[in-house]
C-alpha cells in the first residue's frame, strides 16, 4: 500500500517549467535607454509556456497584443540581427524588437520605437531600406509599432487573455462549448457564468474565447462581468 506522501504525489500534475527565452540578446541590466521586462506566456506553436523578455513597456505591450491575436502562433523577442547596406553604401546591422509568426506561415518583423523618436528621425526611411534587403527566410514583411499604436483598453484586455491562457482549463472550455447552443443573442459574461455554474473558471474560459474566435465582444471598454458578448457566428 502506498504511503500518504506517495499517494499525494502520484495525484499531483507534474510541473513543467517554461521553455527558455529565444531572444538573441538580453537588454543590459542597467541602462537609461532600456529596461528589462521579464514575463511568461503560452505560445501556441510550442503548446507550452515560454519565457519572454522585452526592453521597454511598449515592447511588452506589443508582445501582449500579438499573443492575443488568434492569427499569431509564435512571438520571438530580439531575434537574430540582420545586415543591410545603408544609403551611403555602408554595411550595417539591425535587430528587430519582435518577430511574429502567423498561422499561415508568414512572418512579420516588428520594430518598436517611441512615437517622438520616429517623428524626429529618419527611422521610417531606414526601416524601408532594411525591408527592401531583408532575407525572405527571416521575415516576409516589416511593421512599425509606437506607443500610439494601441489604447490602454486594448492593452488591458490583451493582458487579461494572455494571463488566462497560461492556465488551460479543458473542463471549463468544454462546458462553454456544451452550453453554446443556449447562448442566444447578446448576454453578459456574468449570465454565462451563472448558466454554467463554473464560477471564475467560466469567466476565464469566456475571455479565452473572446480572443479565440468563438465569442465576440459587443460592448466597448475593459472586459468585465458586465461586458456584453455573443456568439461570433450570430
């Protein structure tokens, strides 16, 4: 007969730590121009949690918004640098801030910069030169993101999804799917939670499906129990 310790251990799920960060470089520990933001997120292509790092708040928010997009399956911060020839014929190097992989296999190299620095510099022109010489094997397109590319509400909602996606709950997800036929018209998240009887677990499942494609947010603002939602196909 197993001891109480052995019985307890055998019933507990085995902890699997997050996968290592894929960044090609780490931001300096002390810098007036950058700051390390460590975080973890569920990466669809890995089907697992992975460690991520961002050099600024804007980079962190960009990663959160990307992870909340059902079209994105992989987010790699600080990918390997690429080389290009500038207007003066000089060889230079550039490291994009984030590399995104889409479900269709396409890749987007994302440059993140403060809006004021973009306006007061020739960075757009430099980025255009880099895009024209970028190896197809690295990425298919280039995207520029600034601190004015998103709203606080978008950040809040995306961060909620990323947080809830770390805690996969197949039972709650299956329950939401099973009661989907009873979700007629527009309903509050609170009413769906009450209908399911799963409490907070159902709230998290609803949020996951608001970004997963099954449900659609009808009311504006931050997602909360009073938010109005409906089936995406309705």
